[in-house]
């Protein structure tokens, strides 16, 4: 049996962050991960992260993963891959299965960072090949470069369902619908809007009645759910699909903690069975800490901060740093964490209906049901203003902790202020130069540059574009509205793909003046 | 073809060398090191196994080695999770019936 200062189970964002923090204080640390590669789910997250600079906002998840691995490698963090921790026993002993061997290790401290697993939902035909988890779709697309299917129905409108639907669309899959048994879209409105404008419809409250097919999925029937969870007769709809994706939430993988005798609690707001912990992530068993999704389902951004807190706490408990240093370092991290836990989607607010923003604007009901703002609603928000010449139009209407747009603008056109959940406000008096930095910086793709004075009778609109085939300057295609409806002819007058935009390309189109508040996407004409 | 040639964000997805493997007696190609399940999917294989009692088809479900729905008989070993087992040249991959490669008696 080998003995180390700290054993970490899981080399995802939180486990690696914990290892880096502990290693910096000199702890002999070993990280076990059952996968072939480290990084957990970060390498599948190709969207730009929300948050502020300190949370690595506007950086794509997989790049944050690369940074973490580099940092861990430079510090000499030992990561043992293809090794499954199968037991956590008294006195912080663990058993690890590596190939066909079971080995014993003892850690003076242990950090469990095992993350979460996907929830499932059963319906007629749910075991057919072609019914997959949304995580599986993400893994196939972004790690292995293969399409999970061609025509896909997504069940679940939380952020995972929305983000994966977009990723499928990015690779050219036809997403026939996003459905959810809940009456309101669960994820960020901006994520919903960016898929709605590509023409993907939302059906709420709907659920799957049956996956059709004998050997594999060939279709799906959905139906509307009433308040007693029964299908409304006559509401059934059929789609021809080859794949059904399930994005119905995550559950903490806390089995090892239970095994170790940690006091557990069942907390729906955290996603299920989680250990009872103190502010340092320490469980009821002294020396066993947790961080990341295993302690409650959140984002990778918060998991990384929790990891650092747990790593520092483990170092302190073994005497590698003083109480003062721990207090000081932890306080900084807690600040960063609490700013991420603000707003309408904060962990504590799960399941509560919110009618007004922090600023007192009514929350768009249309957005929550259909996935996009109605034009009338859009005009109510501080990011949507009329101004002369080119100016940003920010259709960001929910309080989420995110502020890269404010930093992106060098001319002070965009203001969020100290509180990072505030809705961005556009100051029409300032001089927008049309640089497009805000458009590319917005992780929600909610910023457009509009110029109502482009040409007599015509306006220009700059849209963020991340789909596969980039439009070419000079081509003429179709201007689409907020739910992908065909509105008008649109001429591509500029395409910007600068490195600094990090693959959020900026496509500027010319549309008739009366379309400037309506057109929000561009579609190439069928060849 | 369901392989992504050019990804709008990730660009080209790096793969190992092209190798040959055997699926139920049929010769197929895939990239070395990618999960067996991905190589099979690229060749249009959706059914990985049939369940022991009800003989129902199963394929990829979680794709991260958790659910065990995609297990097959690989080089004579049953219950190999094809979604997390890297493809090697010359592998012999068979549909799994229950826990073996022997088809059920009808």
C-alpha cells in the first residue's frame, strides 16, 4: 500500500483545480481518473463560458481544459488514468482498479471530485439504439468527430439540452424540435434564442410518448402534458427522426462518499444525494473533502473554484499553510464563487418563478415558452436602443452572471456595472465604431450590430455566426427572424473571421430598413 | 458518411491511422485509438448486442463507459464497453447475445 498526502478522485475541472492548488503548497498528490484522458467533460464544451474575467468568461470550455492540463503538467501533478476508484474505506484508504489489478492507497486527505452522471427517463422504446444521452451526443461530436444522427429530437430544455442542440446544428444535423415536460424553458434564454433563430421549434410542455422502430429509432411521437402529467388527447405529434437525445438533468456521483460513511442529504436543488459539507468542502468525515458536481450540480466555472477551495483546505489540514493564509485565499475564492451564484439561475433559485428582472423589467414570457423574444418585448430592455449609425443591439434579458460585453467595448457603449448579473445597457450617445468585439465576446450570441442608416431604404445587421458553412461576402441569402422564420432577401456585405473573435464569425447583411428589428439570422440559399 | 470532416469550432478532428478490423466476419475500417463504437457507427452499425431475456437490441447510450449498453465480444472477451475501448488493428468484434457471441436459438 502506498501512502500520499492527498488522493483526488476525478481529473475533471474541479479535481484538477484541487490538485493544482494543493500541489502549489507542496502536497504529495495523486489524481485517479477512470477515463483514458483527463479533463472530464470540459473538452466537450465548445461554447464560450459565461461569467467574468476571473471565471475565464468568453473562453471556450475545451480551451480552459487545455490550460488546466498545462498548469497541472507544469506543476508535476500526478494523474493516473484508466484507473477506477472502487472503494473508499475507514482511515481514508482506497482501492483502485487499474487494468486487471486492484491496488491500495492511503491518503492523509481525500478529495472526491467524481462529478455527475446523466439522468434518464423511460418511455415506450427508450432502450432502442438511437436513444442516447445528450452527453453522448456531445462526446461523439466534439471528441470523436462523428454525427450521432441526422434528424434528432431533443428532450430537455435546460442548458445541456439547449447547448447540445446548438452543437448538433453546428455540425449540420437537423434538430427537429426541443421539447420539455416543464411549462418553461429551463436553461438560459440566450441559449434558447440562438437555436430558435436557426429554426428549431420548442414544444412545451411536451414529453415523449413513444420511440418508434424495431431495430433502431425511426421516429418519435410526442404529446402535450397536462397539469396532472397525463397526455392531452389529440395533442400527439410525430416526427421522423433517427436519434432521440435525452437531456433531463444530472445526478451527483456520490456513491464513494456514502460508502465512506459521510453524512448525506437528499437535496433536489443540488441534483440528488450530496454530502453535508462545511464552507471548505469538508464532509462529516474529517479529511474527506468534495468539490464540483458531486457536491451539487452547477457549472464547470464554479467547480474549478470549489476545487481550489478544497485543495487549499486539504493543504491546511495537513499543516502546509497557516490559518491566516487559508482564510485569505478562501475568502477571495468565495467571492468569485458567490458572484457566479447570483441571478435568476442561481442554485438557490431553482424551481422558482421569476417575473421581474433585478432592474424591474418584466421577464419575457414569450422567451420562456417559445425560446425567443417577441419584437415588442425586445424593445423593453436596456440593451435594445435606437441610435444613429451603427450600434450594438443586446438582446440579453435575464439576470445571469456574465459581463464580457462590457470589457469588450473600448468605447464605453456597453455598461453592466459592478454587479455582473445586471442586464447590459447600451449608451447610444457613445461612439460605436462597429468593431464587433462585443458581438464575438458574448457567450450567449445575443449581441447584434444594427445600422439603420446603412443606405437609403436599407439597414445593416451584424450577426454572430458559428455554423459550419461560412457565408461569403457578396452572396445573397435569406434573412431569418427570431424563430427562424423567412423574412426577406439579405445580401452579405461583410464577413469577419479575425482570430480574436475565436471562431465566432461576424456576418454583416443588408436588409430592407423595416427589417432591422426583425432579422436576427442568415441562411444561405439552397444550392 | 457521418464523420465530421471540418468542425466549425474545433477545425479538423485529429485521428490515428486508418486500420482494418473485423465485425461479425466482415472487414471494416476505422481509426486506430478511437472508440470501437465510433468506428462501428461510422460504418453504419447501430446494434451492439441483444439482451439475454427478451432479446432486445441495444446500442450506444451514454458513450462514456457508464451504462454498459454498448458492450460486445471483442477478441473473445465479452462485456467489453465499446464506447471507451480504443480500436486496434485486426480486432475481432462480435455482436453479443446475452453474455456470449453465440446467437440465440430461435
